């Protein structure tokens, strides 16, 4: 069994960042995003990480600057980032620059297969600064991202 890991151990804490409207996960367009709530996703992710001796920090915001601030804080407080930038994926140079600036292992994820959706969702400002991109796996994608981060951090 790994030692108990607290959020105070930066190298072993993973920032899970969710952008606008993802607070409504479970009720928002369930045909696309499913019926699992963000809270339920976070509980599953926390268990997955903890099985690998890792801790999670969860931040969801509808405000771009709050997301940028959370990425900056991760620079010294976290070992990796998993981000679903939601609609900001397709618009935000600021999020892209923040991720490039902190230079942490980063996984971009989308619940839906954005490439099968409207054309404006096909381009991501984030993908070029992400180490891995997970799309179309539903909310299970968050667990896949947690497992990949464990692999990146622990080998
Ligand atoms: C999303 C896809 C985005 O295009 C959309 O704006 C979202 C969610 C996804 O998880 O599939 O809000 O990032």
C-alpha cells in the first residue's frame, strides 16, 4: 500500500480542471454528456488516483481567468494537469499560454468526440500544448486521464 498522500505533496497532486457549463454535468444535454454528475466523476477519479498514491485537486469554473489562475497555482502545487476546457477549447489563447507557461504534464479531455460534432469544435487551442488528448470516451475519459497521469508521474 502506498503511504497516505495529502494534497500538500505537489508532485503527487493532480489538478482536474473543468471549464464552463461542466458544473451542469448530469443534467446538461444528457444525450451528449451522459447522466453522471461532476461530483460523481470527481469521486471516481479521486478513488482511481488514490489507488496509485496520488491526490486530486478539483476546480470547475465558468470564468476563463479563474481557470488561468488555477493553472498558475498548479505550477508549484501540482504534478500534472487534466483539463476539459469545454467551450474555451475552441477560443482561448489565454488557457493555451497558461498551460505552456507552467510546463506540467497535461492531458486534455473531452467527453464527446468533438471531431464528430460541429466544425467549430474540431479545432482546439489546447491540443498543441497537451501531452495527450482523450475524446469521445464519455465521462469514463476522466478515469482514463487519471490512469494516464499515474503512468506519466509514476512510470
Ligand atoms: C466538451 C466539448 C466542447 O466542444 C463543449 O463546448 C463542451 C464540452 C466535451 O467535454 O465534450 O462544453 O469539452
